[in-house]
C-alpha cells in the first residue's frame, strides 16, 4: 500500500546536519507514527514520503522553507 493522504504511516528516520552528524533518530526506538496529509510532520518530509511503500529506503534533503 502506498503512502497517501489520510493514511496512518509508521516510519523510521535519521536526521543529520549538513556535516552528516546525527541530530536524532528513531532507529533503536519506536518509529514515528503520523497521519499523512495533515501537516503533522515537516512539509518536505511529508512530500518526499508520498507514494512510498513499505520497505522503501531513501534520502531526502529538506530545504529550510520546507521545514517547520
């Protein structure tokens, strides 16, 4: 099933800074759970997740204007 609006999504992520240093991660902890399309997470990440399927792995760079 693809990620789409009004679907509950469970995702693991790692947030790094421009130098690649880890800021935070869900790996080794509970995943992030949110309802897609409701603005509950960073806009750029939500846009990048749209259409992804279970098991997909990817990297995305979020521009400041696409953050909170």
